[in-house]
C-alpha cells in the first residue's frame, strides 16, 4: 500500500508539450526514483498508478493482454494499481474492459492459458473457446482506444493533482537525489542491490 505524501513531479517542458509527453515524463521520473532506490510506497500514489496504467497500455499495444501477463510479474499488486489508476483518471470504459479481461484470463485452464500466451492452437489444431474469448477482448481493447483516449485522461489526471510539482528538466535529478538522501536505510538498500547483482552474475 502506498502511503507517501510525495507530489507528482513533471517537467515544465512536458507539461507544455502535450499528453504523451506528460505521461512519458512521469514514467521517466518514477524510473529515476526507482534507480535511486526509492520504493513505490515512498513515491507519489498518483504517479505510481499513472505509471502502471501506462505500462499496461504499452504492453497491451505491443502484444495484447498476453504481453502484459508476461511482463507484469506479481499481477496481484500490479492489477490493483492499474485499477486504481484507471478509476482515478476517469477511464471508466478501460477499467471495465480490464476487469473483464482479467476475469476471462484467470478463468482459463492452465492448458488454455499456455495456448493463449504462446499463440498456438491445441493438439487438434483448434483454438479453444477461452482463447478465442481472450482474442476478442484484445480486439475490443484496440477499438476502445479510438473512443476513450487513456493517455489524454492519464495526463489530465496528473496535471490536476493538487500537489503537482513542475520542475525544469535540469532540476529533476537534484530533487530525486534529495529524496534518496533522506532514506534512512539507503546503505542497506545499496548493499542488497550489489548482493543481488553478484548473485545473478554467479548464476549466469
């Protein structure tokens, strides 16, 4: 659960440029905060939810809901953040479709889920009904984008946050480093990152 009171941070250039730029700026800021070892619960709740809505959009555009499943990791948390973000920004139709798609995917048998994720028919060369339903929902997602511009809704939501902090591009890095310097266990986090990297290198 995100309890931070941190503001949404956008760059002045992105706010002036348009919706896609504003959403992309938020993504960049959240990524930079993560690289500085801030945890999600230490970031702006709206910024994190906006980030994951855009993550879902990017994955679904690239390869449908299957692509999202492949890359989302722990969907229990990610699905919740996406739902909360869509609700917050007023993307009601996308939220409804997301819920229906999650329900349909989670109801697939293990075998059908494999066929859907791999894009392969079953052993008889048929496409299972559950997989056909997922493909229909993927098509519905593409059609919905024409009617409900989720990127525009996302950007407008970010920009109307009461605590929005707009910084010049060159000020963002210093701001994030200031936040990182206030992390009480920063050295422990750095040590864990190094240990994880060494472990991964050993496994490889």
